[in-house]
C-alpha cells in the first residue's frame, strides 16, 4: 500500500492513528455519527464507502468537504 500511494509509512501511521484515536473523540464526530445507519465502524473506509460518487477521487473530495469544519477556526481556537 505504501508503494501504491507514494506516501511514507510514518505518514500513513499518523493518519491511521488520527482516524482511530483522535477523530472519534472530536465533538464533530460525536455530533454526526448518529446520522449513519448502520453505524460506521472502520474509519475512514466505511465513510468513503457510504458517499455516492462516480469515482474514488470524487468520493474522496466529498469526504474532505464533509470534514472541512474540522480545519476551520472556531470557538476561539
């Protein structure tokens, strides 16, 4: 997988840790997870699988747009 993506192993490990440990604890996810039935179990794979798009690139773009509020400054942060 590392060779396929051209991404260093350390970067993939960091991303994996964020999805498994950090993201599930965010208020963003706590507020939105109930909107997925059946529940998303394996992040981000289950999220990507639920998004309707013609190709994987479009699916990824939809996911990034959905996640965008996590990267904005709010509440004095």
